[in-house]
C-alpha cells in the first residue's frame, strides 16, 4: 500500500487560501503627525486569484493592496500581532488579530503563498530582509531582557526587605558575644 497522506498538504493549503479569501478583521495602529495614536479596524482578504492581499477600512475606503510577490517574510509577534515585510525588508503592514489562531492562519498561508510565488530577488534585497529580521529579533531580545532585569531587581528588593527583619536581631546577639570575650 502507498502513503495514505499523499497530497494532503496541498489540499490543506488550498483550504487555508479559501479562508483567507473570505477575509479577516484586524486592528491597525495609525499615528497622525507623530503624536496622535489611533487604532483602525481593517478587513483584510485575498483577491480571487490569490495574488494580492486587499485591506479595507470599515468605512469601505480602500486601504492598500499588497501583491503576494512583494512579500518577503510574514512574522508573528507577541500574542496576536502580524508583521508583513517586503522583499527589501520594509514594513508593508503591521496588524493585530483578534485571536492567535487567526494570526497563525494568516502567517502560515501568506508565507506559503509568498514562497511559492517568489522569484529569487537580488542579494541586496535578501540582505535588507535579513537585516530587518535581525532588528526585529534584537527588539524582542531587548524587551525580554528589560522585563527580566526589572523582575530580578524587584526580587532583590523583596529579599533585602526580608533580610532587614532578621538582620538587626543577629547583630544584637553578636555584640553581646563579643563583649563577653
């Protein structure tokens, strides 16, 4: 007998593509004049040919079209964030999904589509993409270590407070023992 699972990967990808064609709702942070920060709701979906990701605001104003061939990398960040980078490493879209499962569906399917459609870019484009990915990982590492050091400092302060309760008592008995010698 042959392999029973033969060809199911392609079928599953086609099912995921159909789900992306139906679309999904995301939130997008928008900054006006570098001061005012606002969150817009964006409806993102693939076109019928699965060659472009179309984003529309709830007010039915066309936001932007991202050709799949321009997508270099699709990154999942934090719990529900989705980052789409171009072939040269620029941010195309940064969105927040309603759930991690929705985000994972979009990340996996867009990554597969971009890899299947991708033509080999120039070395400069791939280098720029690697640099952008390195920047993202450095930011995540920096955030982790910042949280970690804050937690360690908090633990250290708590330990010092516990030691103060017992520290003065011990010195009293030590001084008495030294005086008796």
